[in-house]
């Protein structure tokens, strides 16, 4: 079973960028899907060093988590 880890992230208003732990990431992919009646958003992001992360939200991008 995967464990959810809360991520300190904030999606910028234009939804092209996300700040995670005070590091700016560019959103390269954004998907929304229905998971048993709960809308889940998935964001694939990459920072200037090339680090890629995938974070998820179930509350319209107010809070985020990753596996």
C-alpha cells in the first residue's frame, strides 16, 4: 500500500507554475480524473535542475500530496 506524503506546494494562478518548498517548478502535465466519485488532479512538474515530481490534489489544488 502506498503512503501519501503531504507536500508544501502552491499552484500559481495561471496554473503554469507551482512552488514546492520555495522552489519554482514548471507544470508540464495536468490531468483530472474521477476516482470513485472524488475528482483527483495530477500535476507532473519539473524544476530548473531537471527534477521531476508528480503531485496530486483532491480539493481543487488547495492541498497536495505525493506517493
